[in-house]
């Protein structure tokens, strides 16, 4: 761990690898939940919870002044699988 304090480039590469692994994990989790027909939920570092519905819609779930607030957050694109 001390090596990361001396080599800034190593720390930067390690951070990118961790972000990439987190993105891959989220994609796999969304796909598994989608196959099961249930939403996937993720804690977002910025604020609230991100919910991805089986149809690809994303919603941000927040609590504001003690009330639950659900905001649209876009839509995920899933690869189109056609007939083989």
C-alpha cells in the first residue's frame, strides 16, 4: 500500500481499474435482475439510491424533508437480441 503513496500514476491506474470493475459489476447485476423481471438497486456515491427497472428506465430515489422523492434519471440501453 505504501507504493501507492509514492507513485501517483499507480494510484490513478488502480482507481480506474476499480471504477471499471464496479461498472462491470453493476451491468451484470442489472442484467440478472432484468432477466428475473425485478428492479436493481445501487447506492450512488453522490446522493440517494439508483433504481434500474427491467425496461431500462433509471430512477433516483431520495429522501427530502422526510418525504420519499423518486426522480427520473434516464434510460439504460440494452443490447438488442434478434432471432438467430
